[in-house]
């Protein structure tokens, strides 16, 4: 029981951080980057800065929500050995999907 609470707290904190990143990206007026290591495009390089930021923000919010949802799905299946793989899979596959979506957004919005 204690390990479930610890896992919920950890995934909850991570989810809140991801959702917070998404909300802050949606509200920014200047272009956002996908992650901290990437230099965001310049405003003149983008066809629509507002949509660029909203779509990136939405991506992070969905990722944060999917992390916390994976916990609850894992708890439903907690008797199964597959539960940890569901949580880990959502985290890893989510990042890969975000990378693919970011590259698609670059093709769509960068001149």
C-alpha cells in the first residue's frame, strides 16, 4: 500500500510539472521550444506563433494527463504483472510520440 502512495505522489508531481509546462507554453507570446536543449525558432521563421505555442502546450498537457491516467490503469490491473509496463510504456512511448509530433509541427509552421 505504501509503495502505491509513493508512486502516486511521484507520478502526480511529474504530471503537474508537465501540465504546468504545457500551460506556460500556451500562454507565451514568443515561440517556445520543445525542450530546454533546443533553441526555439524565431518569430519571423514561424507562420503562426500562437498556434505553434498552443499545439506544443496541448502536447505537454496531454502527456501529463496520460502519465497520471497510466497510474490509475496500472492500479486497476495491479494484480497483473503488466501494470508496471503500462506505466513505463506510457512514459517512454509518450516521449516518442511527442518527438514525432514536434517534427511534424516544425514542417507545418516553420518557413
